[in-house]
């Protein structure tokens, strides 16, 4: 089973580092299906994604997919996203056990589906940059991350592109902001006394990290408009599958 988990972690991280989403969104439900308890899965995903997001930031910056120098616009956006997301994840972790699972799944599914459709219908439209859109989406996305381990990337990526940020830059910015979110969420789980499955965590880190440089090279070589289209399609599919989980009663 460890080999299966390792392969899934690699593929999930390739999608995440390449398209800005997919690691927790795909990996969390798969690990639960394989028999892991949700309260073991979420902290393991948070700490492993913290490591891979740091690696992704370095790779995307070095390949000039994004500019994360301290005085750059990308760094400013990523930092604000990280701060707002930290607030969202704090709220989420503290009320995680109080929200019915079906309601949370429905909420995330509708939000992600709407985001994907909006990206697809605005692909050829110039979008104006908006701090209000970015900050609102980042709070909601971090709330999702703190509760379920996933749902962050699709919303933050979608929110950035709907706010006028280039798809390639958005991937690197998302990795930076998500690293901060994962760190805060993981520390909160520790403070609340949740035990960590270090064997699972180590396996995820070892297998997922190798996908980061491959994904960064993919982003460097793909056309920005095509990347945006891929992201829009993937977000829409993720939203549909999330809603199908509700209708199937799972």
C-alpha cells in the first residue's frame, strides 16, 4: 500500500506544483478511502505540503515563472495571501468538528465549480487586478484547507486569474501563500494535541518532493493562455466530482 500512496503523492504534487492545485484535494479523500483517519490525514498533508511548497517556490522562482524577490509585486501578493489565509485556517481548525460533512462538501463543490466556469468564460477577457477579490478568496480557501486538507489551490488559483494575474505567476504565488497556510494549520493541530502519523508524513514528503522540479519545468515551457485553459478545466472537473460525492451519498 505504501507504494500506491507514494505514486499518488507524486502525481498529486506534480499537478499541484504545475497547476497550483490538486495535492490535498486529490490526496486527502484517497488516503481516507485507503483507511486512514481524517485527523491523521489532514496534519500529514499540511506538513508535507509545507515542504513541497517551499521547494516549489524555489523552483518556480529560479526558472522565472514567478518573481518572489522581497520588493516584487508577486512577493507582496503572496505575502498578503499568506496572512489572510492564516486567519482563515485558524478559524477553520477551531470549528472543524462542528460542520456537517455533507454541508462542507456541497459548499466547496459549488464554489470550486463556479470558479472553474468563470475562468473558462473569461479566458479571452482582460481582467483588472483586485485586492478585494484575492483577499476574500484566500480566506475562504484557507478555511477549506484547515477543515479538509484540500480545496485551497483551486480557489486561490481561480481567484488570482479572475483578478488579472498571469497563470504562471499565480502558480508560484499560490505555492508561497499555501506554505504559510500549511505551517499555521499544522502548528494549530499540534497545539490542540492531535497526534501526527510521522510514517505517513515522511512517505508523503519523500515521494511528493521529487515531482516539484518536473512540474516547474512544465510550467516554464507551456503557453500561459493554454495553462489558464487547463486550470479552468481542472477546477471545473474538481467541482463536479465534489458535487457527485454528495449525490452518491459518499
